[in-house]
C-alpha cells in the first residue's frame, strides 16, 4: 500500500473517532454542563472561522490596487507591436 493511501486511511479513522467522541460528549456527557461548554466552543470556532474568512476577503479587497484600464493595456501592446515591426523591417 502506498504512503498516501495509509495517510488517507489514518485521516478517515481519526475523523470517525473524533465524530464519535464529539457526539458522545454532546449527548452523554460524563460531567454536568460539559455539553453546553462543548456547544459554546463549537459555536465560537465556527464564528471565528466564518468572520475571519470574511475579514480576510475584505482586507484583500481593500489593499489590492485596481487593475489597469483596458485602453492603457491596448496602448502598451500597440507600442510593443510597432517596436517589433521596426526591428523586423530594419533587420531585413
């Protein structure tokens, strides 16, 4: 078996164990109040992840310079084409 397949199987097994443990702690908690703490932690992680991603998108939009206008790009291409035409006619 290849190393990637072993890692894949390990990830599946760890995921199944984590799901089972989470559900056990949520529905049959060994301590009173542990289920509420687990739900609070889960909600906090979800909110931080969602709004962290949104914040990153906002930061990227705010700090990325706008692209050049198409007219400017077309003008640069035309200038380069003229230079190439001059070089080819001069070398002939």
